[in-house]
């Protein structure tokens, strides 16, 4: 399976703390994307990092990509209760569709 | 930004009923749309890739006669769950990519929760 594995499966932190989620995948990729899903809703695209990029920032989000280790991490700084959601990584291998990871359920406690 | 609208958001119906779910790209044209199924607390499972003007490409294990996909225009794809049974109850999500080039994100609808009694 090309599906990515995410770690941890669940994460609970206090508001204001940083949250780090990791994603590992199996094959070469064109890019890796991170999405957020609030309970019972669709996915929202957060950030896309290309295979030739190593780090990308968007507001309080920081994504790294290590293609040699086939891994990526998503860091959310200064977390807020509204960040509570499930976060998925997805790999684009050039096959038109995306392969989604198993997801990390983040709970930010006010 | 690119918006994908999915309708209905919630369906409850009796076993044996056929249910149609619509997925529309509101402000862009999508030659390709994707249909996913998601079980509680699990990841998204790709069911099929919907191609405008041609037949959908189904993933292994997905019954094409059970899950009918039509992509008649560049802004609309429909998924019809035929003769639905309780085991078809799930959360169905569509997505579309804005642009045919690489390195493009997918834009997702808000999903349809299907409950078969």
C-alpha cells in the first residue's frame, strides 16, 4: 500500500503549546500535502510541499519534508482550541489521485 | 479560493433505496473529480476517479454497478448508491483538482453522511 502512516494517532495538548505530527510514506513523490478535517466535515487543504523543497511555512504551520527518509512533519505553533481536528498527510505520486495517511487526531485543551 | 459543493449533507433512507450525491465545483472547471468513502475515525478510501465525458475509474474492490458515477459536465459529478443497504452507511466525500498540471491541491466537498435503515 502506498498509504502513509501518521504518528501519533492521537495527540492531546494544552492551548498555547506546539503540536507536531509526523508522516511516513513508501514511494517517490511529486509532492506531499497536509489536510485538516473537522469532525463530520470535508477536508481543508493546509499546505503543499514539493519534492524538491525541504521546509515550508504558512502562518502558524511549518512543514518539513525529508525525501531520503520518506517522511514529513507538520508543526502547529501556539495551538488554539480551534485547531482541534484530524490532520492527514497525502502523497501525490503523479498518478492523478492522492494517497492519504492514517491521520492524527489532535485535541487542544483550552 | 476554489470551492466544491456537495449535496446533500445528510441522507437517511430505507434499505433498497437508491441515493444520488452531487459534487459541484463552483468557481473552477474540474476535468477530474474523486469520490472517497470514510469510516468513523479512519482515513479516506478512494473509491473512484470521475473523468468528465468518459467512464469512471474504480479502485479495486469497489463495485461499479453498486456505485454509479456520472461526470457529465466540467463542474458536476454524481455518485449514485444503488439499492443501498445498511452496510453502505458511511461518510462519502468528493474532491476536485483545480487545474490539470502537477502540484495542485485537491478541494473537498463537505461530505455526505449516508445512513441506511
